[in-house]
C-alpha cells in the first residue's frame, strides 16, 4: 500500500511563536460586517541544524450572511550558515453561509460568545489508537513501502462510513504505534470540489487547523496537528489498492522506528559474522 502524502522524518523543536490579532467592524446596508486578521511567525530548528521559518497571515470576514476565510503561509528553510535552502508560499480561501461549518479556530473566533476559548484538539491518538502505545498483536507483516515499520490490520471501535480496511504500523522492536491508516477502495464523497469534501471538513473541525494542499493536480491534503504529529488525506487515486486513504502519524516515532531497524540490521550482521566464523573453525577442524 502506498501513501502518497509527504512524510517528514525530522524532529523539530519550536523556538518562538508570536501572534498579532486585530479586529475591524463596520455597518453597511443594515448588515453587520466583521473581519478578523491575525498573523503568526514561528522559527523551528531541525535535527540537521537547518532552520525553518513560517509566517502565516489569516483573515476571516463576514457580512452577516456569508463568511470568507483566507490564509497565506510562507515557509523558508535556511542552513546553519544562513543560506536559503527552500522557500514556498501557499494561499487558500473558502466562503460559506453563516451557520455552516468552516475553519473552527477562525470562524469560532468571530462567532464566539463571551470570549469563550476553543478547547485544544486531542492529538495523542488516531482512529482510537494512541501514538506510542504498544500494539499487542501477532499478525505483523513487512511492507515494502514502509521498510522501517511492521504492519497489522485492526478494527477501530468506531468505523468510518464507506471505509474498508484499517492498518496500524508499529516500530519493529518495541511495537509502538507510529502510523495509522484508514482505507477505502472507492473514492469517498467524490466530486469536482475536493476542498469541500466532508472528510476534509471533519478533519479541520477535529484538529482545529487548516488543510494544506500537497499537490497541484491531485486531491491530497496534510494537517499539521501539533506535537510532531500529522494527518494526510488522499481523496482519490491514493494507491494501487485504495482510492481514499487517511493516515495519521507521529514524526518522533518514525525516527524511533528507523533507529530500531538499524539496530536489527546490526544484530543480524553480527550474528551472520559469528555464524561464518563458526563455519570456518568447524571446517578447519574437519581438515
């Protein structure tokens, strides 16, 4: 099975974050117009010494009947000497009627009553499996597309409509949950406007964050849910066997899996060398 969403293996540590929020209100034709603007800057140092910077500008506006939400995100990566390695900018927007579900953190800020805070999303688990917990199973198999992990099928307590199979990927030695897949053989809620697919809307509400488009030609979206955890949804053409695939993973555990895989290979090389030495010594005695 192939996951065509991009998986990043670096473990990042957030160094700084600043948020600036401004409000403007006006009345026009007896319809209350309200807008909210916010910006956020983050600096992250990666394990390899490079520095990633993200600047996000968000705007939510309503004229009393329609809500329009816009987001512009600029990402740059510098090496340890300050040289530019990568730069990219993403812009996306959506409009919907007042009362419809939109981007929870932003629209909730405009419509919040009494300054009520939005509860933080729970990012410790996905499809009922907690990241880092030991998955007790005996049906583990290897997957050529995930060479550092072992795979097993499981049945979630609450299944997704129209999804067929569910897989958990664990670290090879300690069997800790690192990735969780939900797969559908047919495209779920297929249509021309993928951005309004109910899975994307549900994930945005669940994690209180925007879906980030990952491809200019395919309906693939990634959610940075925080805590080094991510969710990717591929809505069509996800793999050879499945049309729609939603996967959640923990970056740190993917690094752990890679380390455990290297330990297993080192142990195998050591055993192979010891076995060969025994063969040589036995053969010497035979001669």
